[in-house]
C-alpha cells in the first residue's frame, strides 16, 4: 500500500500470503499497536493532528515544522518514514511490536524536540 507501482505479480503474491496469515491474534496486535502509536504521536511536540487507518498513519505538524525535515532527521537516526505533501507518513509492518513503537516514538520525540 506504500507504492504507486506495487500492483505487480510479485507484490500480489506477497499480499495473498499475508491474507493467508491473518488471524485474530495478528489483527488484535495491529489494533493495540496502532492505538499505542497514535496516542504516542499525539503527545509529541509540534504534532497538530494524527490521521489514518490502523497502522497507516499521517502526522500533521504545527509551528511551521516541515515533514521533509522530520523525515530526513528520522532517517539519520535509523527510522524510515515517508512524507505525503506536508504530512509525515508512517507505514509500519503488521507485525509491529510494543518495543518497535516505543523506539519509533523515542526517535520522533528526539527529532521534534531538536527543531
């Protein structure tokens, strides 16, 4: 879901494999980690809004903070994120753990506090 040209046969085979692995435990983890991620993002400095669905998250910033600048700083600290116009875009894997969320939020906090 993060690529304009992602609908090729290899990607479709991968999507089918994911659908075969979906179960209540995986989906509950997605709901739990999505809620944790969104709450953590909303509490960060300069964050104006958190939008999206599940683990597909968009972050709008206030105070003139540039999503592109945040993306660059995150990459320097090992966190891969995207931008969508003026928003930061997060597309973590469905197997995201609590530790992954905490680490991502710590990096984002560090980046945003330095702006």
